[in-house]
C-alpha cells in the first residue's frame, strides 16, 4: 500500500522557520504549534512522521479535552486550515506534471496540425506557388504523387532513389490509389 503524503509537514516547516526567525522563543510561535497539534490530532490514525515529536502534547491535550468535554477539532469533520503559502501557489507549480503534459500536448497539436500551421505560418508567395501546382494537376489530371508512384513502379522494388527519378513513369504498372 503506498504511503500517504504527510499533510502536517508544512506546519512543521513553518514552526522551524518561525523559531529561527524569533531566536527560538517558543511563545512567539505558539499559534503555529497549535495549528500543528490540530493537524496531528485530526490525522491521528495516519501516524505522520512530522507528528512523532508531538505525541506527548497530543495525549495531554486529548485528556484535558475529555475532562472538560470540549469538542475536538476533528469532531466537526472539517480539516484544519492549510498554511497560507500552500494556497498561494499557482496551479502550474502545484501540478507540474499536468502543466508539462498538457502544455506539451497543446504545443504538439499546434505544431503538427496542418490547418493551424498553414493559418499561422503561410505567406502569400507560398499560396501563389501552391495554387499554380494545383492548376497544373487539375489541367493534366495527374497528381504529382501519382507520377511518383508510376516512377517507383517502373523502376522496380529494389531501385535506388536516383534510379526512381531517372526512370520515366510507367502508368500501366502503377498500383491503384487507396483513396
């Protein structure tokens, strides 16, 4: 069974940061420690590694709560609030694989999509040249691909590229088109 991520780890990091900033005065970081205890109490059944150092405090807290019959933070079924810096992270940093896979798919579909590519990157000269090729194919009734297929058929199956282009097309040996 795969391990679940330690949901209380961000609170432990915030406690360490707070203690370092406040010259290890625990009173100034008490609000973060209480949030960490809330998280550990809510996830008591999951045994997170970051909660190991708080087991004694949790037992004291639970006993005090039982004596006063007060509700526990997990009694209402709601999660303790997440640290502020977790909610401020943009989605592409929270889900980098999705961002890379989705962005890569989008870029690949644009690059390899002929209509979009032609719309974005075709110049007037390209359109003019293509229209003259189409006119030639319409007037002769033979497409360039058909000529190439006929040359390949005339040159034989083991012919080199040079032999294929030097050989005149043989339309009788040409295989039928597949469309």
